[in-house]
């Protein structure tokens, strides 16, 4: 079962070093890559980064992709961020005409029928809005961690995102799940209540389920697919993304 704010045993002994490195990465992004933006899914990892960015008043914009199929609990995080930090998260939504065409042609839940149909839904609801959110930016930030899944095993803190013509940063790449919840507990960071219901990874409502004890943290995402296909297209381009180690 996923760890929650109520239980964080065995915090990595390197937590302080990871935290210091993450803070420095965020400061470097603010210094060297303005304008930069942070793409938040409003889940636990992204709330850690939200807290770090807003507490330090860093000039890194925060946005979220409002796909039209999110859980009510996820949407509720927008109000909690506003109440806690006095900051409004920018929302990018899919083009209504594209959604309507997909639904009329394939059905509302055609993403269950094949990987291709699911990825097309993700393209319309997530990838295209992301492209608009990243327009004219020098860098973007994500809450991805290396330990989350097999598809992220080679994740680096800094990557060359050739598709968008910018640098991409994953400041929590080295963090463990225990690190994430230790930070949330220690700093009273608001978090999505779905995490307490067995959802370590949260996406669109029809594509996300709670996991069982012992399952991979992303087992509840697109659970009907093979683990190797469990990405929505935000972090891969034709299955490829050039990865480089962080520049010192």
C-alpha cells in the first residue's frame, strides 16, 4: 500500500541532501531559465514542488491540465492551494471541438478499447494543452521520480526536451516515496485526499484506480494495459526522449 501522511517509516538517510539539491535546482531554473513553468498534476510529488516554489517565491509559473475527466478531489486541490498559498494555478483545457469529435467518432470511453485510442484521448486532453502551456517558455518542471515506474527508470534531473525546444527538469528524480511524504508531513503541505484511499498515482478518474498492497505505485494508472505502455505522451515523443545528466 502506498505511504500516506499518516505513515512515513524509514525515511531515506539522504533526504536532507536530496532536499538541498532540489532547492538549488529550482533556484537555478529561476536564475537561468526564465520564463519557466511547473506542470502540476496536483498529486503528492507536485504538492512538494508547489510548496518549495511558493514558499521561496520563485518566479516559476504553475499550471495544471484540466482534462475534463479529473476526480472531484483533484479539482478540489485548486481551492486548497489558493487558500494555503494565496496563489491561483493556471488551467489549460482541451479544445472542445477536438473532444467532441473524438467522442462522437469513437465513444466517450473509447480509451478502454486499445492503447492507440487511449493515447489519442491523452493527446487531445493532455498533450495538446501542454504544448500551449509551454509556448515561449525556456524550461518546464515536472514532479516525476525515477522510482515511480519502469518507464522512468532512466530519468535525470535535467533533460534536453528536443520536442519542445527547451530544457525539462525533474527536481525530485532522486526522491523516494518516503521522502515525499516526510516532506509533506514536516511542512503541513496540503495533499489530495485520494492518496489516503490507496491512490499513489492520480490521473483522470476513468483511467485511475486504487492499488492493492504490494502493487507498483503506478499499477492503478491505465491498469488494463501493459506496464511498458503506461505513459500519456507528456514525457515521450514517438517513444523517445533524449536524456542528459544535470549540468553542474
